[in-house]
C-alpha cells in the first residue's frame, strides 16, 4: 500500500489542524493505521492508531484528549484531528499501515510538517 500524508502547516498554539493520509494500491481495510511523529533531534514517537474497521483506537498519553484518529474506508483515508496544539507538538507527522494481525508497520507516508508557534 502507498501512503500520502497532507494537511500540515504553521499554526499558533491553541489552534487546530487536520492531517489526512490517502492510501492506494492495496485493500485499505486490510490494514490497521497509525500516526507517528518525529521532532528535530528526537526519535520517532507513536501518536495514535486505529484498527482496520475503525472500531478500536488508541492515542498516546501526550496527545490524549487533544488528538483524534479516524478513518473512512470508502475513501481509503485516515485522519488525525489535532486540537489545542502546543509548541511541543511541532514535528514531521507520518502515517503508517500495518497488516491485520501483523506486528510491524510496513508502509509509511512521506511525512507532513506541523509547526506550532508560541
């Protein structure tokens, strides 16, 4: 599956952004989907994931209550709604796909930059 992330940009602290990730090439509903981020000088970290059906989600404690992951299998897309953004949310955000019953994410998008100014 090929992934294309979009929707990043520059926003003031307290603002919102919605990231999108478009999938192509394979049956989208065969994959759990995740969002990750990497800030300059830091390791990549997990942000959120959603099951293949959309029935189960999980978000990292650092973004819980502010970020929401969702998907639309009819549109082959996964989204990350980010509210109450903080400067520490500044990073490149990546979407990734993990096959059902799989262990690792084996397909990654190219990343989209999110910058939150204070």
